[in-house]
């Protein structure tokens, strides 16, 4: 009788996947018709506009709601920072360019994490977003 080894082809049988080899589970569709990971990533695309859209339309999927709220809060924080730096002459403009580059990198990173089904939390803002989705309805 042939021995079965997980993950290897034995006696013409198909390989059996071990838990470490299993593919990531596909996201479940959300109300918008998109997969959860895609909706989460799109929550960041237009900042508060798409964040509010997914926050309002998606009532069931906490993954999408988390990314939508984090997008809203991140966008508001960016506007506040930009406004404050706008009032600082000389130093504010130069420093604002570095801040804008950092914001762009974080924005792309957040979309990447959401697309890969990860709820990566920004410091402070991420916890605030988590608190909002965990509030009793």
C-alpha cells in the first residue's frame, strides 16, 4: 500500500496541500459587488470620498468598514497637517514637500495592505477606526 506524503506526488495521486501551502482564501463579495480586498483598497483611492462611500454602503463586512474609516481619518489628518504647514512661511513649504512624499508612500502602502487582505493599523488613526467599527449599532 503506497504511503501518502502531504505536498508530494505519490503513486500518481494528486499532491495534498498542507496548511502552509494553502492559497489565501478569496475575499467575500461585498454589497458593491466587489471582493472585500478590492473594496478595502478602493476605500483609499479618493480619500474621504471613497472612504465615506464604502462606510455608508457596506454595513456587514468589518474589513471594508475598517479600511473605509481609516481612509476617512487619514485623509482628515492629512488636510489638517497641510493646513498647519500652509501657515508657516518658508519652512512650512519645504517641510510640506517631505510630508507630501511621506503621505503618498503611506497611502500606497495602505492600499497594498488592504488588497492583500491585511488590516494594517496606522498609529492612533488605526485604533480610532477599529473603535468606530466595534461600536454597537
